[in-house]
C-alpha cells in the first residue's frame, strides 16, 4: 500500500515551535493505521507485510533549521525504513543551492538533549533503516516501539526557488530481533610508560560522511605510526560500538563525536561510550555551555574544530570560553589554518598579559576518504601512559606538539636560572632578566626553517635545515623580553613574502614567575 501526502510549509503545517534552541516546524502526522484485514490478532500488520507512505512538500527560503515529520508507528513493527530525495535547481554564481539533511527520533520525542535520538546521516545518505538487531551506519539499533516517531529534516541551505522534497517511509511488520549488547574499546593500551604518543582525534568513517570503514581507519592509523585515535562522527555516536575489535596493545581508540552545529563544529574528544551530544542550536541560543558541560561530565575534552574554515556553518561562532583545546591545524595546511594559528597565538598573548588561563592547540587530519591522509597532521602528546585519561591530561595541559607526519620529531626545551628546565606546556621559573636558552632539536624536516614565536612576535628564524632533516636551533632571551616561546618548523615559502606551510609547531613554554 502506498499513499501520497502533500505537506508544504504553509496551511498544512502543524505549527512553529522552539525546541529550547533553534526554531523548528512540525508538519502534519503521517498515519499507518491499517484496515482490519491487514492486522494480526496481536496488533500491527501481518508478519512480513509492509506499508509505505510518501510525503511531498516544498521548503521555502528562510525555513527554520529543522523540520519534523511525525510518523505514527503502530505496534508490531520490525523495521523502520525511510528514503528521501530533493531537487537541486541551478542557482546564480555566489548563491547557495539546496542541501537537505536527514535523521530520526523515536517515540521519546525531539526534545533538545532528550533520549529520543536514533540516528543522523546528514546529507551523506539517501535512505536508512533501523531494526532491533541492526541499523544503517549513523543510526542506533533497537526495537521499533509503538508511538510517534519523527523524521528530522535539516534544510542546510535553500535555493531561491525553494527546496521541493519527497520522503518515503516503509514499515515492515514482524517479530523484532534481539539487540546485541554493545562492546566498546578498552580505555588502556600497552603503552611505553611516560613517553611521547602520536594521535589523530578527528576522523570520519561510514558512520557519517566518511567513505572508510572503522577497520580501514584502524589499519591506516597504524601505518601512520599513531598510538591513539578518536572516533568523531558528525552528530551521532553510532560508531562507538564498532571499534572494540580494532583496538589493541598498539592502538588506543577513544570515542567521541563531531558536534556539527550551524555556527561551527566541535570535537567531543574521549567521552564515555554511548554518549550523544546534541547539536540543534546556534550561538544566539546560548546553549553551547550546557553541552560543553555534558562533554566534560562524560569525561571528554571540548575542542572547537577548524575554527576559521570557510565551508557553510563551519566557522566558529561560540567563543572560546568553554574550550579545553583549539584545533589550530586541520588536514592539509591551507590559509584558514594560518589564520587559526595566528588567532590562537593572539589568545596566548591575551592570556599572559591578562593573567588568565591559556588554551592549548592541537592538530588533526579530519580525514574522510582517499586521498585524505590519516595522521596528517597528528598531535604528539607527552603522557604518563597510553590510556584515555593520561592522553587527555597531556592534551589538556598543552604537553604536545603537532607534526605533519610520523617522520617529524621535535624536542623543545628552555633552560636558565639555577639549573631550571622546562618543556612544552611548562613554565621556566626565572627572574625577569635571568638569561634563558631555548633549544629545539628537529628530525625529519629537510630544507625547513625554524621560527621562535613569542608574545612580541617572531623573534628568531634559523637558516634552512640540511637535507638530512635533522638539526638543533638555539636562541637566548629573558622573561622580560619573551613571556612565552613556541616553535614553528616550516617548509620553504610557496608565495614570496609569506611564510611557508607548517611542518610542525609546538605549544608554548612560559618564562617567568
């Protein structure tokens, strides 16, 4: 049976409401009430039978961020399946075309931060299914319970002509299967005790808009010389239960999410298994602090991702008051990374001059598919062991540097006063005019130059390193001249007069008392 229902945003909409954040529209309800001849004695349709409804409508420009399509699900449903299409008309240059995301909430509702979330694929898929025993990647398996479910449509961008769409929902009746108990990766790998560990904490698989399986990602992470990774799918935690068999003594796998709002993305790094963080709010809604606390309450770090990226909705608008770390280098080094690095450095200056806590930086690949390179870049962390807690502690304290690959190794230190010594993320306790020697040992950076950057700017640049890629650069200063020092290793300039792309950079060492 197939029934067409026309649901424009107009007279047939149920109403406009506020979810505690972004405004949303709820359309008229799609019913699956069957005739008596199609119902089994236990209720619902006959086992093995299916029912389908198709809904068509048009979203105008200026639509709210989310449009909910209620679906009355009767008892006895084994599988919930939905597919959708939408038109993509030509638009003038410089004008956004149509882009429509999709997901689903179950009978527990769409309340912001509630329990109803059952999956999200954004614009990566045109259909999905959910059963008790299995679900499309991005969606959470579990029983299809009776009640009102909600297809969530997200008109990301709408063309001037509007966004005509079609959604088809199919219910299959029958006995539900068993939902497997999820198994999660351990929070500890073998490790080497207190050591430098390499990781990539921003990765995407088939559970969001990536094209690699978790198994392929784990293999590539090992090939890239990584000791740890973090699962970070867009707006879903569905991948959490698919990593357990891929961890090992040599690879710590942490669990997280890339919380992908309309005003920027944030990586929830290393949260408890099964943690879902809602994304349905904008900066003007003043809700981000609530969800940053949820990340921390779940044992994770709050990491604004690619804060100056130019893609629609990617630029960070929430401020950095709730950030634990800033992703200052995302994927292949581009001008927006240069801006992010400069902006982070300006925040360092403001923190030392204002006597406020500083925010460390990190780098991740944000790899989705070939030729995206996992571990390019990677964050190298000094940690007491290869555990979730120890790695997060090293990242949070800024005891880390970022390198373009496993070939690059840095050792950065400052010495002065009465035998005092400090490493990355630390403080050298010296008087204002005590001499300080800053030293960087580099491997794996042939032809690159070293720059020492302080709160006063770039104060020392080395000659190019030899073809061996190894070298040592020293510089002498005082705390009165430099409140902090950090190191950058850069390739030769591509554009005359501009610095070359990064090979590596460190978090700062602070000087003074």
